[in-house]
């Protein structure tokens, strides 16, 4: 793909294609692979592109087909809420990690929207709760919903992209919208309060449970893939923190670095080692409502730190 003309033509759409493939597949790594495959196919067919549609629509057609093939060949990605009920007992034992489960992955904001203004417009469509709800849909319904409601194509354009009739697209959209609205993970987030992040970092690093309690909504939830156990309610979440990661107030056992993921504030958590350094532990994504944290998604996967261009050690 060394053709300068082709590269200049497709480059403006690369990031939004990545976001589209991420919504379709629920994985940053899978989305990157899909975009690479889509651009390779586009390059191979560029000399046959006749301009009957816009370049953007043409690229979405290719990327969507790549994603449909990928989605139909593997299990859907999930969060712990998608496979089991929560516990309200913060001291309950954690189930064993399940690395074999295809867990949903976060995506760094910098990968799909380097401009803060772009983050605002894409925040709702890359939220983890929304992306998780999308994964519950059959792949073709998922594609129809995204192409119509997120990408903004007309029903006729969606029908052409998916080789369906317009009535079939309309029917698929009705079913998809109804299912997403009923999905138990779908949460309406009324804005993101960035000021919460600094308070959360300070409270977490100092193991200050009282300060954390003031930041959490009464109905806050905590999910920690690949651990299937998850907690619902402020008392349960605080109980978990008190019993495990923050059991020694002010001990400085953790360091947090601010980042951004899925249109939300996030923190990279490092844990102190015997040699005094801090090793990667998890990426926590914080969703807020009215200045309080409504959901904490803690992805316990040190390999994600490379994806977020974070230091391998502190």
C-alpha cells in the first residue's frame, strides 16, 4: 500500500474506520486487524473504484464486510455482567480468572479521536456499556444499527452495503434498537465529569475509603475482566476495595496514571513490587453520572498498557 494517492485518499477515514470496527468486534486488537485487512482490500480494488458512492461509504462497505466475516467466525465478546449476576457482598470470594472467555476490551481515545472535540461526538457510541450491548446482537443487525444510527448512512445505503432490501434493513433496525434498549448493561450516562478523576486518583492511592465513598453513586457497579465476579452497589464496591486492594490505608501500594478510554476518564493502575518499583496491573475506565462514578471497568490485563502507550514500569 505504498501508492501515495491511495494513502492520501484513505488516511482521513482510518480512525473512524477503527472506531467502527471496534464497535462491531468489541476488541481493539481485532479492530486494528480488520482495518488493516479492509485497507488492503481497498488498495487492491482502488483502480476499479468508479466513484458511484463517496470514498467514505465505499470504505465502510469493505470494512463492514471484513467485520461480518470476523464476527461470524468467533464468539461474541462480553463483560462479566453478560455472563452472570452481580454480588452485593464486597467480601465474597472472587471466582477464578477465565482467560479463555473472549472479554470485551477498552480502546484508548487517542486511537480513534485525537481531537477532544471528536471525543465528545463519539463518546456515547464507544462507551463500554453500549459496545457490550452491541455484541448481544446478531452481526448483521449490529452492522445495520451502526451504519444507520452511528455512521449516518441512509436506509438505502445500508441496504446496499449489506445486500438487503430496504424493508429488511428497517426490520433489522427495529429489532436491534429494541434489543439494545432492553440490554441490562446499557446505561444512560449524562455526561462525563473530568474533575472526578483527580479525586479518584488521590483517594485510591491513599486507600481513603471515605473519600472514595463520596465519589461513588449508590448504584455503582465494578467489573474486572477476566474475573467473572462483579459487584453492584456502593457498599459492595467499597467492601471489595477495603477487603482487597485498599485494605491498608495510606500504604502507597498503588500508583495511578491518568489516561482516557472509550470517551471516558481512565486510570492505569500500577502495583508496588518487592524491589520498590511499580508494575502494570489494570486499566480502570470510569463512567460518571452527575459528578459521581456510576461504573468502574477494571481490565486486569498488563498487556493493555502497550496499547495505551503507558510506561512498562514506574
